[in-house]
C-alpha cells in the first residue's frame, strides 16, 4: 500500500475515536471531508486534498462554516497550512483535524468573532477598551467619556447565540440609579434576542429565531454612555451630569437629583415633577423622543394631578385676593 492509502486507512480507523468532535463525511484518495462540531453554531467543515508530491508538500485545505465569520475562517485556513507545513514527510490530515478541534476548544469566543470586530469599530483607540478572555469565554468592555466610565463583563455561553450573553458586574462612576437602569436595560435587550415576545405573533410573521445578543447589547452601552455627559435637562437646559463626577447629587430627595425616565432621557427631579404637575394633563411626553413619560416616583394619576393643580390654583387666587384686600 502507498503512503496515502495507509493514511486513509488510519483516518478511517482512528479519526472519530481520537478526535471526539470529528465526523468523517468522506475519506477517499481524491478528498477527505470531515466535520468538527461542538454545537450547531460552532462547526467547521474541512475539505482536504493530497497534492501531487504529498507528503513532501502541504495538504490542500479548504475550510467552510455557515456561522463563523469569513475572516476568521480565512485566518484559520492559513494557520492550518502553516501547521501542516511543520509536518512535511508525515501524515498531515489527523494533525489538521486535531488542530481544528483544539482551536474551537481554546477559542470559545470564535462564535462571535465578527460581532467583536463590529464593536471594536465603535471604540476610541487608547480610551475605550475591549479585552477578550478566551479561557473564561468572557469579554471585558470599558467605555470612557468625559470623566465618566462604564465597565462591564459579558459571558458568552457554550450554546451562544441560542442562549444570550450574560452580563456581569458593571462598574461605573455614573449615579447609582442610572447604573441600575442601564444595566437592566442591557440585560433585557439580550433576553429579547433569544426569547420570543409574549405578544402572540401575527399569522404571517416568520417563526421566532434567536439572534446574536453581544453586539446589540454592547452597542447600546457604548451609544448610551457616550451621549450621557452632554445630555441637558429638557426644562432648565442645564447639563444633567456635572463635569466632575464627585459633584453628582446623591440625595434622592434633592430637587437637583437626576431622574431617568423610561425612554432613557434625563431630568432633574424638580424639573420633571414641575412638568408633570402642570397642564395640559393626560398626555405627558418626553420632549426629545416623544415617548410617554412614566416614572416610578410619579404614580399620581392624570386626574389626580389635574385636581391637585386646580386646587393649588384656587388657593393661590384666594391668597392673592386676601393680599389685595389688605393693600
Ligand atoms: Zn433641570
Ligand atoms: Zn425621551
């Protein structure tokens, strides 16, 4: 038997046993085709052919994946070829398959490679930071803008993107209420990527399919945090966040305490409540985005607010009359 026939025999006998994630699709002299698969999303198909003077020259390798990014697959093909070159004169196929399996084990973040590239493009070099931690399958994102920072860790689960990323410990010098709202909104965004909406779908809607949640959530954090320091209160037109984070109003009862309404826009507590307390009642909307205003500290119904306002007006009139009388 020739060299290639021997190698093919060995592959048939040992490949699936020695490389558990490998499934042989075809193993003949013209081509060896195998699948390295961990999940539907972490899957690479390798097509390998013997060149003319094999094994003295490198195996011809073509990698395919429906889910890993093209750029990643191209880079991986080059690395596989370099690896095979180290073993000229010896069988190269089993080595290549083992190398691919190892790559997927050691680089769990490969499944979000193109998302990571897109996130990086939104960051400012030397200011923001994105660190990949393959060992723990997690990503550290640090956003910095005008004396404020937002650090958050994403954990990418094995079955991503069928399962959403998990958000871990956000650190920030933004006010605690903002930290809480931003974090929860990010978490909700990730959840919505993988869970169908509660609302019954319309008959013609396509069936729900989980979407990758990393880029969407990270972009939300980046865009939101970067515009916060320049956001002004819609009423007094003053910048909401002080340039010095030390000067943030911490007392929740203070009129200058910052309040974030549901749409994400900011007000001073005093400015928001003054707006809600004055007519016209019934349809209070955010002046920036037009969304209906709701806020947990303001549970007064419109009717009640209107009555209260009328009552205050009447009282003021009475006082004015009394004053007139004495003047
Ligand atoms: Zn204000
Ligand atoms: Zn708004």
